[in-house]
């Protein structure tokens, strides 16, 4: 039996792909961003898609059996301010517009997706508010589930909350159970990699040089019978001796600061306090609290101890990396002690918090920052895509590979009339609803 559905806050159309593949029909979609609306029409020709949902009268939306919404997650995300329904830009209150549409049309099913943090946000009050609003509209709401693609062997770790409910006049949801992931499914990023894909971002020469120098750091660590640190490596702390335990530098006197050593062991010799603070590692310049958090004190101490044990070779290495920007002077080795001490076969991510290294099992969750695309150093590059003397391996994840992680096998990034930029594509994929999980849930939810 084919049902009609609407796709709110549609993005790339994750709900649309999933439900269409199950035989259902999309009769309306809305998406605030114009570029994504254009791409939506590329992927779903003939679909009616509108803009700002707050400008649409619910009565102008066609009748439907299923309301789908991956409503904005920023107000609830751990990466943001987590304001929820008090979001200063009113995005948290967009849920009220969903409820207005529900009240107008009373679809049999409501299917929602959001960040996993939503359930615990504000001590659980946000979820209790959402549940009560749905209950007041006469919907049977089951306890939500937090699921991730990697549980089904899809190589992406991406925890999201899924909420389903049913209009009570149709019956309750006593029959419904969220899908149970297969036991012990292992993920391997190689299953989505296409070495023939020429639509990739090349690694800059500078990035290759940075990775080569961090590989030298790893090689020297092993050569001197040390383990690769499990704590975040903050090279800026090597050679530093400013006071950090009892009082943050911003709250110390100029006399306490001068004569010490800061960023990469450089002397703190500024004329005033502001200049002296500027010679510290960037994370040590903060004036938010008089005493650093415990974790920061611990990491600084661990890095200083590592430096003292390895000073002889680290001083030579520091000379080679002193021109790196702050985030490139940090390394997070998330591979444990048993992994081979090499970057070549790992997934690399250049993040604001540092260069993150992880095993090639599953991808880090795609996110809204298009500059944090995972790097696959080992992947061979198609010969036709190379210039003379260019390295023949190592690149960023492609858009096609990222779309496979989200279950969007049929996703197009454009046609002869319109195409979405690579950066915007990754941002949109980072915000997309996972098609595979939606299909698993919908099969259990929708009764024939």
C-alpha cells in the first residue's frame, strides 16, 4: 500500500529517498536553503518543494499519511550552545510549526530525527516537552531510540535519536519495535572507497609535509622506546615552563610571567601583560576562569613530562614544525597501542582541535564543517587525474563515498543546469538523515 508523505527541513532528502524506495509518494517538501532546494529538484524531479516553513499556511500543505522531519538540531547539539526551545534564533521553536501542521492534517504517522543529545538536553525537559506536545495532539509516542549506522556495518559512527508516533484514532504502537542491529557487525571504511573516482579534493603539498613531520614524530617516539601518547599531543607545550596549576596565566602578574617560556619553549619577554600572554600557547591565554579545568591541567602536565623524557630529539623536531598554525601542532592518536605506528593506513582529519588519527574501521561522523573531510592517505589515485610528478596516493573522502555512508546511493550533486559545490555538499551530508536507518525503522512502523 502506497502512502503519501511530506518531507520537512528536507536537506538532501534522506527521508524522501528512504520512503520512496519503500514505495511511498512525497507530496510536499520544505527546505530553507535555496541551493538545497535546487538540488532537491535535481534528485526528485517534479516534487513540490517550498522554502521557509514558518511562511507556509498548514492548510496549503497537501493531505498526507506520514509527516517526516529532521528538524534543526543546532539548538540541541553538543557542538552548539544547546539552548533548545530558548534558542535565540528561534530554531528551537520550529517544532511548534511541525505541531501546527500535525494539528491541521493529523497524519497517521509522525517520524522525526535529531541529534542524540536531544533526549538528555536540559535534564530531559526538552524531550518531555516534545512528548507532551505530541501526546496533546492525540499521538501515541514510543520511547525514542538512539541508533548509529555503524551498528549495521555501515562505516560511519553517527548516533542520532529517532522518534516515531501514531495518531491514536488509527491505533496505538504496541506492535512497533525499533530495528535491532545485527550482532557483532564489523565496519571497514574500505567498503565504500572507490579508487576510480576522479571527483576528489587533492591533498595540499603543505598538508602532506605536515603529515610527514608528524610521522617523523611517531617514528622517533618508537625508536626511543616510547609509546605513542594516548593523551592529546600539544606540541606548543614542549619546552614551556609557565605556571599553570594554581592560577591561569591571565590572572598572574607580569612579574610572574616574564622570564618563563611559552609557545614551543619561546621566552616570554613582552613589554606588557598582553604581549606576554600572546607568547603562550593559544589555549593558555584564556581569561574565562582563574584556574584551568582539571583536564587542561592534566594534558599540559602530560605533555611537559613527555617533552622532558624526549627533549634530546624533540628540540630538533620542534625546529621543523615551528611555522605550523596552532591546530596543526596538536595530534590525537585514537588508535590504541596495538595499531601499526604509521599514518599511512589510518583515517586522518584536520580539525580545529588538532589532527585526529583513527583506525580505518568507520568514518568520523560527517559534520557541518566542510573543511573537516576525512583523509585516506593510502588510497591510490586514478592516473588520469594526476599531473606530472604528483603523488599517486592519498586524498580526501569523495562526495560519492560520503553519500554512501548516508545510504544515498542515488544522490546526484547536480546536472547540466545546477550543481552544488563540494564544500556545501559535505556540509549538507553532515546534516543529512541516514537513509538506511530510516528504511529499517519505516519497515517496522508502517502497517500495510
